[in-house]
C-alpha cells in the first residue's frame, strides 16, 4: 500500500510504499510505535508516530481501470467476426460475458483495495 504523512519541518506530504497491511506490520522492523522517514523536499530525517500515518488509494485501482477500459474493447474487436458468425443470441451472450466479467473483476479489485485502506486508517496502535 501507499502511505502518507506530513513532514514535521516543511509540512509537505511524505509518501512511501510498503507491503504492510496494518500498523503492527509497519512497526515490526524496529518494534516501536514510530517509523523513521526522510522528507524528499527538505531532507529532514525524523521519526513519525504510526498513528499519524494514513493509507491512500493504491496504483492497482488505476491499473484495473486501464485494463477494463482498454482490454474489453480490444477483446471485442479482435473476436468480432466470431461474435457475428455466432448469431444474435450467442453473440449477445458473448458480448455480455466480455463486458460483465472484466467489470466484476474491476469492482472486486477496487473493493478489496478500499477495504485494506479503510482497515489501516481505522485501526490504531
């Protein structure tokens, strides 16, 4: 997930990436309730309380949207002749399947990403 907090010195956003899914996992390397971060703007290295760090939307949401918006029309275009030859009933079923399945996958990815983000932001150490 992507995490963020504000720099103690210049008040700019500090963003970093970690595979941690909760604050406890984020504190494991140093066994404290703080994490040491460096601001890219001012270069200040400070310790930040884990309860002041929040999770934000992941790049997976953007990737899922791009796959849904780009891949679905490309798949339909690439098998259009097959759909046309299959006839009205089967062609409609194939197009419906090709639109519904990526839409469900996109929805599930977004829901899981938002659940992880909300779980991290709602729990405190």
